[in-house]
């Protein structure tokens, strides 16, 4: 039984908002309509900038004096005791007294006292005395009926000063129809998150300094349909090319075709040692030097050096497709983001380690 004694603090700390990003003001204005309502949902496939949008909105809300609690979810959080421990830890970043007695009860009782824990948390929230936005990122991991029931109870009984934001790759199976009917819910979808032409121009020409013509921008916008990950990959492919217009006209097809084409184009231009390292570690959810060394058979110092190169690449190029990066752990490998997030295959000339072939997962914590 998981007792919640060892929590990963970076999961419930609001990450810093990355610099030099496209300011998605039109979406933030849509999200601002959530003021006074109970729930906002943001659902879209990978590579649509959900986390980045949340961080930008959190910064905007904080400037207006709103209090923000944050929780990044993963597959292990689809267990009700663990979920509640992390949720309380996130809320305690706003006020250390929220859920204090409930957390003690969670960790001490062999039988899960869900109703008592929820009552304690909700009563503490009512005493908070300020507006609070609770953001849960990657909610697609939450599927178990017990966890869904906890979320529904929180949405039903939380006081009016608390607003919940759920962001993930699919709609959480909540019975939220009542909230929608009563105007208590705002929802954004894939269609809303796609870059429009002005945002594509900002992203490629002002942020990446590619100096593309309007015609080229229109072609890219049309071919990628504003899919941010596709535009990100395109920017990497275009960065050192002279004949950019010809390259832009050379690819077409579905998002998956574009992801395959662009990711392979980006991948094959990397040094051989980095290619091998990326493929051998692609099945890992989180990377650090020790875990990568164990997987690849390299020295820890060699893995650390390659991770430093990847970290720099993530910092400058992959940020909109990645989660927050800690001081010594990279969350999701870049090759997974670039090639696998949209279902595109790995380059046919290369193979991964046994971990990928057998479908096993590994994590550094």
C-alpha cells in the first residue's frame, strides 16, 4: 500500500514559464471567461501546447492576484490514495493548513477514508479566504473510477472561490454535463489550440528568425493545420537550409506523414553518437545520467555530457512539446517527442533497445 511518504516536489510546484514563446493572448482571453465558474477543461493530442498555455495563463492569473496550485500527473497517480496525497501537497503550496489533518488520516489509516479526507479538504478550502485555481496537467492518466469519483466530488462540493483546470490528451470521463448546462464550465479543444496564421508567423519568423515569405507561411500553416509540434519540427528542418521555399513545398500529407518526414529529417542531421543515445533511451519516461548509463552501457560522465546537449536542444527548440525540466532530470526524451508523439515510426535504418521492443517502461526519480 502506497503511504505517500516520499512525494516528488517538482510534480506539485508551478514550473517557470519558458521565455521567448508565442503569446497566446486569444486563448488566454477565452480562459479568462472561466472567472466565477467551477471547471475549465483543455483537451488535445500531444504537441498542441497545452502545458505551455497553462503556464502562460497561470502567470497572467498570478499577476492579477489569483493563487495558483499545480499538479503534473503521470500513470502512477491513477490510484486514489496517491492522487489525494499529491492533490493536498499541491494545495498546501498555497496554504500549508489545507488538508493537514486529512493528509495525516490518509497516511495513518489502513482503510482509505475517502469521504472524511474529502470533507476535510473541502472545509479547509472554504476557510481559505482567497480565490484559488487548481491546475491538473496530463489528466489523461486518470481513468480509475475511484479517482474520477474524487474529482467529481471536489467539483460538486468545492466552494465558489476554487476553480479547477484539467488539461490532457483526452477528455476526463467526468459527469460534467450539469456544470456545462449551468454555465459553470469552459472547454477548449484541439481546434482552439491550433496556431492561426499570425501565431505561425510569430513563431517561425519572430521567434526562430526564419524570414519566411507570407506564401511559405501559408503553405506551412495549411500543411500542418496549425499543429504546433509539426511547426516546431519544420523550424528545426528549415534552420540551416538555403532553399527553404523548395523544402516547404516538398512535403505534404496528414499530420502523421509530416511528423514522420520532419522528425526523420531532424534526426538524421544529428551526430551519430547522439542518434544512438537518443534511440537507446527513447523508451524512458524520464532521463538522468545514471539511468541512461545503465541503459546504454556508457560511463555516467558520457551520458551526462550527451544529456547536456539534449537539454540545450530542448531549451531552445523543443520546449513547446516538452514538460518542465528539472535540474537533473529530463521529462520525456526528445526523440520520443519528435518521432513518436504523433505516431510516426522510428527511422527504418535504426533500431531501439530491448526496452522499446518489449514495450517496457522505465523512469528515473
